[in-house]
C-alpha cells in the first residue's frame, strides 16, 4: 500500500513551516511506515524548502527505520533545489554529523 | 570617525556614533552597556549630525527598545533630526514608542528594504516571508530571493524556538543595488536568554565561555535540546551553520553576537577564499572573534548575501554536502521521481 502526500505550497512555493512538516510526519508519514506502507511525498507545489522543514518532515523516519526506509519513500516532482536539500538531510540523518571537540585554545 | 563615549550609566543608554554597520560593528558593540541602569528613562543617543545605521544596528536598537519598555523604561531619543530620516523610514522609532516628525519622514523614496519588524509567532513569520519578495524587489531573482527567505526563516525560527524572548525577534533587511557589491543584509536581534544559556543545558562548556558557546552554535549538529550526532526530531542544529555557509559561499559577512562575545566572518572578493567551508567557525581564516566587558542580553545575527554571486541556490547545498563529511557512508539511492 502507498500513502500519497501532496505537500502544500508554503509561501509561494517556499516551504519553511516546521509545524506543518511535523504534523505530516506525526500523523501520516510515521504511521504509514509503521504499517509497512510506502510513502510518496509529492512536492509539485514546492520549489524551495529549508533544511529545517525537510528535517522535521523526514528526519525521524530516517533515524527510526534506518537507511532501508529510503526504499519506501518516494520523493516526487522535486526541483533540483529541493533535491539538494533532501540529499543533505538524508546524509546527516543517516550518516551523522562529524564529531566536534571544544577547544578553549581556539576560543582565544 | 567612529567613536562613542558614555557616562556612568544611571539609566539604560545606547550611544550610536555617526555610523554603525557590520563593517565597523566592533566599536559600537564594545562601547555600550545598554542593559545597565536604573530609573524610568532609557536613552538612545544619536550622533548630532549623522546617523548611518545598517540593519544590524536597527534591529538591535529595536530589540533593546522593546526590552526597555517591557522593563518599565520610557525611551527618549537625543539628537533626533532630519539625519534620522532613514531610521524613521525603517520604522525604528515606532518600536521605541517615540514620535518622529511626520513632515521629516514624509519624503518618499524607492526603497528596497524590509523595515524593522517584530515577529512574535509563526504566523507573523509567514507574513514576513511572504512580503520579502515585494519589499526587496526580488521577483526577477528567484534564487537570490530563496536565499534571503531561507536565512530569514531560519534565523527567526531560532529566536521563536530557542531564545525564550518575550518580545520575539526584530528583523530588518536592506537590498543594496546602487553600489557594488550588490547584496542583501539581513539582521535578526532578540533580548532573550542568549546562546550560552540555551546551549548550556546540553553543553555545559558553553556556560564557561561565550566564545565557545558561539563556536558551538555555528557547528552543524549542535542543538540546545539533546546532545547527539543527529539532532532531535524537530531540530538538527544546522540552521546557523547553513546560514553562515550561505554568507561565506557568496563572499558576504556573517556576524553572531551574544553575551560577552562576538564573531564575524569577513567579506571576500576572492573566490579562492570562499571554497573551503570550515565546520568549526573558529577555524575560519577570515574570522574576527571579540570579547567584550559588557554583554548583550540575547542574540544578534547578521547575514550578508551577495546576490550578484548566487548563480543557483541548489549549488549551495551540493557544496555544503561536499564540505561536510558524515560519520557513515549512505549507500542507498534516494528515490526521486
């Protein structure tokens, strides 16, 4: 079974509302994936999105289900700009950010 | 000359020299103690003849004014004259509760700016994002507009979600098109808890040193919620890192000021100096790190986007990905259709 989600346009094609993304994640994306369904995210109306928006949308699903969940999520009608943001979020959600160390010496 | 002086503050006082911009920010930040004082009046002292204020100064003064009024001070402005016309057009005095002579302010000019705007909730943020295109006249530059909307959204959301600022965020932006470099300067200021206190819950080292706190805030993956490699379900801790990257990628300024520390990434005209993105902002060769004896109670962020250098917005994220190695390699293909 496939759950199809058509994302709203945001502000003239700019999606930045994390609350909306969180609602989609909690009410549609995660439950569908829990059932074993696939999810289609249709970005037809969206041209740009913030990393925060995409993170709020798919970050938890990636962390919870791991890399294999990519086989069950279809990103449809993404602009090149959107694709690059999604790739960034997928990278760090699955791969993790580089470790950091605090250096008082650097702080000067 | 960019000098200020102040008396022993018996009241909160902000002294503005003839010019306050991101270029000469240090003197302004170093010479004021705006949150110190008693009494019923707070004073904004302008230069008697000249007032060249950029979005950083305007947003900071507005945030400070809101703090003063919330704490029971009436804001008075000294040396308010025709030279403050630009600040009036940017709606600064509206936020201070100060009347500015309408006759002086009336002269209509074609502006490309977002006047100082207070944002206290997500609905107001959506309004600001929607207005930017028309206010900055960026309809014909969709990628430049996206970069500006991106930074405005991320910076204001940071305030709304993390600062605890009762007055929300004060945002201001100006698009400069007459002289090169063509650019948009965006500033967001608040008088909330500040970076160190926010991060300190999850990263105690931030409480020990404001410079360390700023460095942490600009690193990808560091959030005030839960320390971890992946952020939380709602916050990755990458917002300031990406806005800094957008500034760096176009060769623009970036400034972060909170508590007793300031960080500035300087502008560059050399593409060679834009290529390498340092995950740790304190490693950047073109950085300035300042310590001040007095503190800003809250946070100020300024991003300068060189709109003449945004070829395609998509390229920024590809560049950031290349510059940001992950701990594990992702091998599966993302299903774009």
